[in-house]
C-alpha cells in the first residue's frame, strides 16, 4: 500500500509547482551567498583599516566616503547584509542615514553598527534612538570588529530567513485555501482562533508564534493534491483517499527546506492525528500527538464547519460545538481540550441556521449535523 501511495503521489499529484520550487531554491541561495558589508567613513585610512580588519572573513566589502553615498549604496540591489557607518561622516551624517533606513520598511531589517569617537552615554543613546543595532567606539580593535560583524550578519540572516519564510508561507497557505474552496480570509481566521486558544492554554509568546505559523501552514500539502479530489462531491476511491491522506507529509516536505519553519513541522504532520490513534499519517494517539498539533486540528475542524464550502453551507456555532463534542466522545479529540475550546467559542454570535444537506471531504452525504459530516 505504501508503494502504491508513493506511485499515486508521483503520477497523479506530480511535482510541486515550479514557481514554488524556484522560491525555495532562491531562499537556499540567499542563505549561502557571501555576506556584503558596507563600510562608510569619510577617512579613507580608517576604511582601509576596517577592510583589512575583516580580511580572511569571506566578506564582500563595499565602501562609501560620505553619508549620501552610503545611503545610495544601502538602497541599491543587492542590498548590503550589514552596515558599518561613522556617526560623524560627512554629507548626511551617520545617524541620519540610520534614521532614514530604519524608517523604510524595505531596508529597516539591515543591521547597522554605528561607530563613534567616544563612549559617552549620550552618544550611545543617540545612536540607539536613531535605530542602530550595535555601536563601536573608536579606536576599534580587530578582534572586537570581527565579533560584532559576525553577530550582526547572523542577525541579518535570521531576519531575512524569517521574512522570506513568512512571505512564502502566507502565499502558499492562501493558494491552498483558495484551491480548497475557502474564502480569502480563511487562513488568517484559522491562525487567529488557534492563537486565542493557545493563550487560553497558557502558551508563551514563542509558542504562540510557532502555533500561528503552524495554523497558517497546516494544509499546505494540499497544493499537491489534484483539484479533482479536493472538489469531489462523491465518495473518494481508495486510491484517492490514500493520496489525500498524504497531504500532511507533503506539507512537511514543502516547509522543511525553510529553516525558520522547521519548528512547525510537527504541527503540519500531526494535525490530522486522532486522540484514539485512528488518524493519519502516523496513527499517533493520546499525548503522543503534539499539543500544538491537537490545537490546530481542533481549530481546523471548527473552521471547516463554520465556513461555506463549494459543496455545503456553513454550520452555526451551536452546530459546530455539538459536532466537536461528539467527535471527542467518539475518541477523535482530547475531551478536555474540546471542552475548553467549546467554552471559548460558546459566546460567539450564532450564524444563520442552515438545514440543507451537507457533504464531507470523504464524500458521504448527510442530512443532519453529525461527526461524519465534518469536512476537513
């Protein structure tokens, strides 16, 4: 069955969209490229000393002799990965260069080290207020210079990777949401509800951040599932069902190359697991299912129930709560988590009643709300 499933994935789903593959390739290339450092000082001797101080560090050094040139080079493509600028540089002074860069959304993530001629607190405070990420007092030792540049280039790489990962993640998630028949705001809705539930469960800010990313990306593997399966209103064949059940694995394959997203891989992989071990893809049960994956799994079901789909109208909050409690009773979710979640949404305004027939992802037509009618 495993070999057959792999064959189905290869032959029917095919490779990931070429544009997505190119995005990941570019992300990898950006991470691997030589770091460019902009050194800006009116004194050519100091620029030469700084260049020599960074020798053998595999950096590409670009130089500016005044603030105007520094600002121009900072805004050119390709952008520098870090900037080392003298506070009193001629032309536009260094602090004004920093202010302008930090006030521009496109350049504000470039780390900047401001060099000053004194270590007086007022000078340091002025540099910090301008937006400097680090500061160095002249004269600068080679050892301190190397340590600060290494630290700040790591900061840039982290910023760039996270921004790139966020952009790719949201673009993919919205594409999948549309492909799966949801409205444009569905991705944000799932993420927001998951975060609120995470807060209720006592998660800290770092955990909530990963929970949000996981909620955004949980269904990203569906981009490799043929539309004929996602849009099908009749029963899925065994082959179609086997392929559909692979989307959590495919989602991990998609997000794995992006380092900042690796902490969310357990959410993507395990959000379809059931508390009694009947879920997929790994058949985990109970507390072996990561908590964040359980949270996203619950919110995923709730969102599917309360959103219009191509094959059925949305259910009311009351209907959704009834179905979620029924699913917990039948072993699909942790009863304690379901109880807390239902309490959280219990006061939400009920949406218009809908008594029309409904059809789930597995294709079984059901005339009334029931655990089998959930489309996820």
